[in-house]
């Protein structure tokens, strides 16, 4: 038993992939993207994460290929270092310590020993582009303090800086200015859009800039959706620009293709536009990319593009505008209203994904498994449009059923609710819509829960709503002689003095249903739907409600808005104990008696783990997060940990994940979860030359196992089977074309003989 | 990336009878032709051979009708008393009938006088049938006996005296010339084999048996008596397979549809029920004016003939389907066009390029896809769409609202177009399932066209109509709420337990509707 480490809060994956532009390798085989403190290397063909380059101690803010050696990669970070990586092997080669907070990095082929970085020196919002000389030295860590100033008063985003025409000039935009600095002349020209001065509400702020790789041409994107192409800008008087207008909202990013013949642009419309020959007529579209395009990048070979989207996704697009691969991280675009759930089948974390979807996210691999389209309607991405929201979801019957609730509310009185029930189809390995219920309640649904007890053969679902009712839905047989079908119907409607129903939950064995109506908790018999008893503490509305598990199943816990945690004994129908605790999240561990509660105070959030049977907590961790924690969930571990100390025993079988208001997914662990995150990458490394497909993985593993088996067999039986590949008769039979083979009868005896063990081999062995 | 997702069309549960293949099939008949007979129609039998004439036994006459004739083409009326059970031979050339006086008469279809007369029964003969070899006749009578007659020399061959009550129904096997089944008022159905002189299988129906029917394969037997229809498995020695109780009164007749997939039963409760012979569930039922005594289907179910106690014969002909493809079909590409290149094996260096299958989109979806919103709305406001499928129109209005462009789509319409929209609103506004969407649309229209009101008398009239409709609806709602209040009071007096489970629907959405001022 190793010495116990202290448990601490760690981030677990799900970092933003769309923070900066992705970068392609020179041969377009790999794509690099920043991901929190790491740089991820993905294969462009299989979308698989090949390496995670870890070493930075803060957010990575920029990556660029080394122009002198295309097998190396520069990265810069807020921790003030520039690191040089060998991405094929995932090795850190060198670290240059600059000392300032670095916001972006640029490299130029002509400037061999220096790179350009964006830093802010004095004021917090004044940024400078400086060139950093990288000293040549054999040591691992080198100080690079030799900075030379290039441009001042620039935007911190790397989208607003572009180097043009093989490094002859650099263009930077901010607000209403375009500044161009010529390296040879060492002069800066500044261009201002005329209309910006005259019109008050003209929204032609610059948003991004791109430079033509061959010619003297700068493309700028604007807030009003226009793209301007600037030429002759080396002359302050004679400069010209032309306008391209298709976007109706802000142009988020621009990129020229490698040859410069076409210009790519994207924005909130989530349509990638390719402008050919820089003319307004000649344009191609790739529509319905799912979310706002944040960044566009082009591979050096010119065969691939990629777009980074606001829903934490990178789409790799072929030259002919066909999407070929999607690298999807944890979607953090929308607010999480469904909470965190665990899919019982895949053990994936399930929560709101991109608009109208549920995402299934694998915690082990930090990878999205798939998206389930719940709303199934065309997504119109427009500012200020009221969208259909997915508000509730629940799994039932070991993942066989999924219930989802969606709503759209335009005005106070116009509420549109829809409940959908999805059945898991084993054949297609996915959820199929079974029943759609329009307006299941007349007001917002506050809670949805399935009865997951084993003794219930008939799946049962309960919904609680603000309209004062809770409804019990059961699965009924809907088949006739033409088809077999099942459907959900309402079985029972219950209410309690027209109070709003706020929470509902089933006891572990499914015999009792607890529904909270504002301040009052009611207990119903699930067989007859009779009201059994009520509990009322007059301590504010009930915010959370849950039954104890296993040995503590006689307890019911309720957390109120006034900061009281109550525990009732169901046998005596009396309050067992109560505690003053302002609980935000209360989550029972499905595999033990433990219950985790996260309380909120002005300083931060604290975690309490306790058993309902005793009011003394098992474990307390103060200040787990500075922000408000919104959701939490227990996940069963694949491999149980073995903490001996009593305080950590609740982590032995389960792991607790929680989500904060800024949507970072955190957990408790002794080590960084990313250390465990590289299960496939090592295998990939060994056989780089082979195409790595999922099929190859399966087959490869299978082969390995077979080899092992064969080895075992050899040792135990001491009989050496001849390797089939080495027998000439067999290879002759298998490799000769069929039309020149002699007849089968002729070959048969030879073939069978070759398979027999000769006496000599036996003697040898 | 992901393709265009078509607009979601709201589906509403169809009220009333479920539409199934069976209801479509059995409703596809013309309105019945009624023919008045002289007495209760006790038997209808179709000739198995073209032109599929049918014999109708009523009172002391047997009428032969052609398929589409309303007048009998031939009449056999030489019966002293009531005739029973006129049945065609398999070749359609001979007809046999029993009578009240105990005689069995055999007629040639072309002749008028009986060819043979079989004398031997002492009481009324209610059932006669030809055996499968065509040369024998089986008859069952009220003297409890079943007799087998030889046609060529009009001799009685065998007599079975196993029944202990009137024998009222019988049926000869279509496959085996030696087998036949009779049902009697002694509650039994017996299967006789002429080679053994006695019954081989006897089953207990439980009620006086009114009708028996052997399935074409001979393996299953259906018997009707009392309110029950029972199916027996004869190959298992007469085991009861299923017992059906779907009628309110005595079931009098059974018939099998030409495909053998559906069993029909007629009853004194004036209903004909259609059962599936695989699941024995009722899949359809017909209503008639009087109690049904007899029932027959023509070849390929072309005609349904039902005889009733009031002497009315109801004849229903199937609607002809030839009309549908009267238009010459456009020549489609040959089969080989579709399989071209399909069996090409991929070689080593080939790269397979899959063309994505083209998804069919409705016209309004195509407009929506290209953001032609006004055009999409125009399309669903066509009379053909608004009348037949108002839910599509409402769904598109809802979709436009979701996209936030409903006001744009409704704006800028001339008198004719706006009156079309208003017509739709007037027709559907009061329907509760459409109301939330349409009230919103009505409000937008009023907001848009308020400045130009009074310029067109046509549109003004429509607005007034809409106003009246809304006022009427508000009155209805108020009355409904009053009723609900009264009912609540009634429920409150009932037990506590039931009052918790009362489902209340107060849809007072209409009350918030804006008044139409014009």
C-alpha cells in the first residue's frame, strides 16, 4: 500500500478546443489544437487523439509549426514560456522562458531565429506585438529575454494579426483601424474606415484580418458582415478596397487558401463561404455546420481546411468543401439545464450538448461519443431568436428508456411543452423516438424521474410540474394485429392543495414516491397511488429531495431554500435530524449509502459527504471551487481505488464529478486525470506507419490475445504446431491463382499431409 | 454536415375508428342495393363458376340473380311449402334445396322442373350440400337424421341417426368426398365419414348450432351457435382453438372471405363482424337494418350479399379500381438502369465515393430551406392544403413563428391573399388544437393591417366575421367554466380519494385573446 496522497480537486478534460486556431502538420496527417494546459495532436483521418503534449502550467494560447523544421511545433502559454515540441513522438525539446504573459505566437520562415508574440506590458488592455529572439543553446531551458518591439496598441486576439507576402509586412486591426507595418521600410501605415466617423451606429469595426500569401492584398472582416479587400496599401493616399458582402452578422474569421485563389470566411450563420478569385459572384457554401464558426485554418499542403466552432468542435473539411472529420469536445455552448446524468449502458456522462441535442461524453477518453438529436428541427442561428430548449432528461430501466422535456416560451402565456420518450434499440444501438406528448403539463415541468426498481416490470415515469400536478406515466401495450407497439399513457394525476410540485423521486425499491409541493413533502404508495403521509418543516421550498439507499433506505432527505437540510425517518414519520446548510447540490451515490452535498457560501463552495443515518459528515472539503457549483454526479469506477483512510473511503468505488457555473467539469482525485487519459496513444505510437482505424484496434488486440493463447498452449502441451505461413504446400495453395491450380483432388492429399506433425518435430521437442 | 431537417408537422390522434388496411378494404364498397324478397332470406349461395350468379332462398321460392341484376334472372317456385338452403354444385350447373315438407329437390340451372326428388325425411330439411365428388347430396332434417343421397339413381345411401335434436346446418368437405359436418340443436357438431357409417368426431359447442363452416384446408372448423363462434382444430381430434363472443345475439351465419384470411359472421344483432383468421380478433364490422340470417361473398370478395329477417336482400359491390390508373403511366427507366454498376467489386486501388442519397422534401420544405418564407406560407394556404390537411398549414405557421419570421411572411399581402389567410383563420381558429398558434397569427395580422383597415370591404367583412367568432368562443368558454365549477362541486361531495384524481382542463387561453376591432 502506497502512502496516501491528499485528495484534491482537479479538472477532468473537456477543455476548450476552439480557443485558438487549429494548426495542421505539413503533411496534413495531424491537426494540433490547444486544449486547456495541453496541446492535443489528432489524426486528421481518424479523428483519434494521438498525443497530448503536456508541460505548460497555464492555458496554452498559441501554437505554430516551426517553419525551419516542419516536424516541430512551437507553443506559447500564459505561464510565460514558449515550448518547442517533437509532435511525432510527443517529446518536449526545448523551453524558452520569456517572462511575460504570452497571448499569441507567430512564426515566419524568413525570420529564422525569432518568433513574434503578443504581450501586454503596462496597462491591462494595451497589447504589443514583439519579436523574441530565440537563442541557440543545447540546454533544455533557455532564457529568451531579447525582445524587440514591432507594433503597439493592437488587439489581443491572434485573429487580428496577420503576416503577409512571406513576411514583408504585418497587418493588425483594432476597432476602426488597420495598421500595416513594413519590415523593410520599418514604417507603419494606418488606415481608418471613413464611415466609422460619420455614422453613429455603423458597425464596421474590424474583427479579423488575413493576408494574401502571394500578393499584396489584405482581407479584413467587419462586424456588419462585410469583408474588405485592401490593395495598394503601401501608399497612404492611393490605397483602394473592395467590399464582399454575404454575411448578415459579424465575420468571425477569414483565411486565404495556400495559393491565394480563394478566401474562406465564416460567422454566426455557421456557413463556411469560399470566395473564389475574390469576386462577389463566385462563391461556394458549406452550410449547416452546427454552430458559430470561430476560427478557420488551412493546411500548408492546401488539401484540408478546418473550422473551429463555438460548441467546442473542430470540423476538418476537404478542399472540395466536404466535411471529412469532426473532433468534438465537451460542448459548453449552452447552459446546462438537464443536469449531469450517467447513461447506464455506455457509462457516459450525459448533458445538454449543442442546441437541441443531448451529448454523450466519455469521461475516460475525454471524447464525445455521440449526439442525440432530441428536438429534430432545423436550427436557425440568429441573434435574439427564442429557441426550443431541452430542459429535462432522465434515463430509466437500465438505459432502455430516455425521457426528455423540451420547451419554448415566447411570451408569459405562450408556453409550448413537449415530452418525448425514447426507446433504446439494440439493433441500431441508439435511441429511437417512441412517444411524443404535447403539453404534458400546463406549466413548466420541474422534475422527471423513472422508477428504477427491479421489481417493476412495467416502466413508470413521474413528472412534476408548476401547474400543481404530478403525473404518472406508464408503458402500455399499443399493439394490434397489424403491428406490435408500445406507448406511454398517463396513469394517474395527483395534486396537493394546488401547490406547485417542485421535486419528485422514487425510493430505492420503488414502493414509495416522494413529491415535494413547495414546502411540503408528500409520500405516495406507488401501487395504489394513495397519499401515505406528509412532512412539513416550514423552512422554505424544498430544493432537493432524495431517499437514502441500502441500509439507510428508511430515511428521506430534503434540502430547503432557506438553508436547512432535513432527514425524516419513514418508519416513525418523524424528523430524525436537521442541519443548517445552504445546499446547492445533493446527490446520492447509487452504490453506497453516501450522499454528497455541496453548499454555497459567499467565499466558495464546500463539499460534505454523509450518511443519512448519522448527522455527522464523513468527509468535508472546504472551498472546492470559488464559483457556484450547479450539478454533481457519482460515477462508478472501473477499477476500485483502495484508500484506507476513513475520510476517503467514499471515493473507493465511486467518483464524484461536478460542474460549476462557468461549466468546468471537476472531480476529486489524487492525481491529474489526464495522466490516465492516454490509453490509445501509446499503441498508436508503436505502429505509426500503419493506418490506424478502430477496426485495426480490435483486430490488433484480438491478434495479441491469440498469440498469447498460442504461447500458453505451446508451453502446456509441449507440441509445436507448424506455422501455417511457413509450409510451402499451403502457401502454394493459397497464393497461386485459382485458374492455374491443379485440381483439388490432386492437392488434397498434399495439403492434409503438410498439416500433419512429422515425427521429427516431436522428437525435437 | 447534417442535412436540412424538414419542418416538424404536428400529428394529431385521429378520432373515432382507427384506419387500418382492413377498414379501408371493407369500406371500399358502393352503397348497398336493396332487393325485397317475399319472406325472410334464409340462405344466399354464390355459384362457384362465372358469371357468379347467386341463389337466394326466401319463403317458398328460390331466385337466381345475376351479378349486377336487380331482378331475378330465374325463379324456382315449385315448392309446396318453405324452401331451405338452395346450394350450387361445384360446377355451378345443379342446384339442390330442401323444403319444409321433408323433400329434397335437385334442379338443373337451365331447367324449371326438379330433376330429382329425394323422399325420405319426415320433417323439414334445413340443410343440404353436395359432396366433393359431385355425385352425392347430404341433407339434414328436423327428424334428427342426416342422410346421404346418390344423385344418378336418386337413392338414399346412408342414414345417420346420431343427433338428438334438429339438424339445422351442415357443410361437406371440399377435399374429401367422404367427409361432411353437421351441426344440430343438441349443441353438438359431428363430422361423419361415409366409409364408417358413423360420426368420427363430435364436438360440444354448448349452444344450439346455427351454422358450421369447414375451412378450405379441412383442418379447421368454425361453428356458430348462441352468441359464440368457436373454432375447432379437426386435425387434433376436435380441440377447441378459440371461442369468440363478439355478438350480442345469436350468430346465424358464417362465411370465409375468398383469400381465407378473414372470417365473417352475421348475427341477429344486425351486425356482420370480420375476424382475422390468424389472430381471431375483430378487424372490422358492418351494420345492417335488420337481423341477419344469411351472408355470402362473391368470388374475390367482389360482392357482399346479406339476407335479413325482414325479407330484404342487401347487395354491396366493390368499387372498381380501374379508374385510378386511367392516365397512361410515364415510362420508367428499365431495371438495368438501377442495377448498373451495383455489382462492381471494388479493386485494390479504387476509391469508393458514395453519393449521398437525395432526401425527398415537400415543396414547402424546399421553400423553407431556401428561406423563401412568404412562398412557403402561400403554398400551404392553397385550398387543397387548407381543406385536407389544415395541420400542415398550422405547423408551417408555427415553424415560421419559431424562426421569428412570421410577421415578415404575413406582411405585404394584397386583398386576395390576406382574405385567404383570414378564411383559414375563420375556419380553424376555434379548434382547440390549432388555437394557440392561430391566435398568435391573428394578432400579428391585426397589428400589420390595422393602418389600412377600411380600404377593402371584403377584408373588413372577414375581420368582422372573425370578431364574431372570437366573441362566440369566449361565451362558450365562460359556459364551460361554469359547468366545470358545477362539476367540481359535485366531485367535492364525493369521496376524498376520487377527488384527488380528477383531471382538470381549463383552457382559458381564449380569454386572453385580443378583441378584433375594425
